[in-house]
C-alpha cells in the first residue's frame, strides 16, 4: 500500500506543474498563480488521500496481491532476459499510468481536484501570447511583427512604387563578375541590393577610365549616405531584394520640381530654403541629394570662412539646410539646379564686423595660408586677411595677434597685420 501511494501522488502533481509552466506570461502574475495553486492543492488533497488509503484495502486487496506477484515475476524475468523485459516494462508502465489515471479520476470525483488541471492544459497552445499595451494599440513591436512589417514594406514598394529610404552600408563585387558593383542596404532582416548603374548617374566624361571603375569609385564615396529606392524584386526565402535608386530619384523630381501647390506655384524655386542629404564628400566640395536631384556645392559656398577641405566639416549621411539659388526646368528630363549652404544662414560678417575697430589688436587662429596672404579666423566666424609677417608665415592652426588696419562693411572685408605669434605648445 505504501508503494501504491508513492506512485499515484507524483502522477497527480505532474500535469498540474506542466500546465502551470506552459501558462507563464508575466513573472509576477505567474508567481502569484503558482502560490495560490499549491496552497489550494495542499489544503484539498490531504483529506481525500486518507479516505483513499482506507477504502482501497477493502475494494482492491486482491488486485494489489496480483500486482505484487506480477512485479516479482517481472523482476525475475528482467534478470534472465533483459531484451524481453524492456517490452514488458513498457507494458507495465503503461498499465500503471492507466491505473494511476483511473485512481486520480476516482479521487477527483469526490473532492473536485481534477477540475483545476483541465483548463490549464487547454490554455497551453502554440498561439502567440497576448501583449497588454499601455495605449489602445501596442507601440512596441515583437521580432515577428518587425519581420512581417519589413516584408510588407518591400512588397508595397514593388507593387505600388512606394519610395523607401535606407543607408548604404556596404559595396560588394560578385565573385563571378568583378566588373560589377553593388550597393548594399539592409531593411530589417532583408538585404537590399542596388546595382551601381541603378545607384549613381554616370558622368558625361570618364576621362579615359573604365566605366566600371568609375562607377565603383562613385559608389564607394557614397558609403554611409541616406538614399531613396524602389524595390524591383523580392526573394523572401533567401531574404534578398533588388531595388533601383535612380527610379526613386526620378519620381521625387517629378513630385517636387514639376509639381505645384494649391496656388499653382512650384514647390522648389529660386530663393527657397530646403533640407538636403549629403551623399558624397570630396576635398573641393560636397554632393547633396535635393529631392531626387544630386547637386554639387563647391567649397566657397559652404562657409563664409576660408576652408581647405570639406571632409573636415561634412560626411555622407548628414542632413543640412541649403538655399536654392537657381532651378532650370527647360528640359523636363534634365532638370538642373544650384544651391548654397552658407547663404541658407545669416551672414556672420554683418554682425561680427561691429565688434572690431580699426587700430586695435585682437587674437585669432590662422585658418589658411595661400599666395594672397594669411587668413586669421576671428571670433564671430569672420576671417581677417593679413600680409606675411617679417619673421615668417605662421603655420595653420597657430594662435596670433592681429592689428586691424581696415574694414569695408559694403564688401564685408577686414584686413590687418600680424603683430605676435604664440609659441607652439
């Protein structure tokens, strides 16, 4: 009888523990439910167990003696024939499990303990667990939701021509065709590939170089740039997609340069300020994407100060404010425009020149040295042109003292002479 009791109790508790582990949602709520369940089982299971122990000897005494004899014979058979004993053991285990289930049903009929595990088993399913949101709709996406939304974005772009935006994070050359270059953009878990001929517009003159080398160089200079693209094909199984940037640029040019507002005015025109994205930076200037049109802005239009290298101040991927200087719409297929960065902001010379007066000395930093003289950057964002000092021209970045010789407010010019050069640290 003691053996019977030890076999029944673990089988009654195992389904309850398994169902409780499958219904975990919130750690705090799960801990609370677990404690309540164990308290209820401990409070209700002890009286039925005493009644079962007293009732079983009268009803099933003969069965228990037969089971004991069968178990003794089984142990002897296992010692003599191990292979056959395995099959008998499985049969015995199945019979014991069925007996335990019947016993548990008999016990549950009297005290109602069986009602608790059944709903727990039904709740355990493969369906996703619900998310309790703060607002009316959840704002935090799961990984499955993100993957689904990414795929829907690509499908929508392919079918409707919706423009997507991404960052060029790599440039690859296929091993079987090294003459081709591919721009790589990641849209979630999908890898979007844009061929070089669909990423940049080819130049009018290759200057004796191979076209594939020129396109590869232009593509490499656009690493990190934020660009638009339209999906042309998708392979969900491999997680790859093919897109075109030039088609997206064409659609944006049509919308912003040829489109009009309610009053019939163009959205982009001469004198308006607009936001642009830097796609490439060289020493002499930057290339910006201004609503589907790549525009080159030279160094002299980047700042009122004298700069030597644009790469020291800008990089691909930045967004800047520019002022549209001119737009040529004579050819709808070849729209041209010019823009300026420094003219989009306030001219610092108009205010800064009021800080200085002729004949006085001020401290500045050498910003550039060329054939015209030494340019010293003063406080306020202006440069003072100075002649070469007799002791030798100072290096760029050195700290000097300047005596102002003249100021022209009409041309926003200031010039002076270097009187002292600080010793290098």
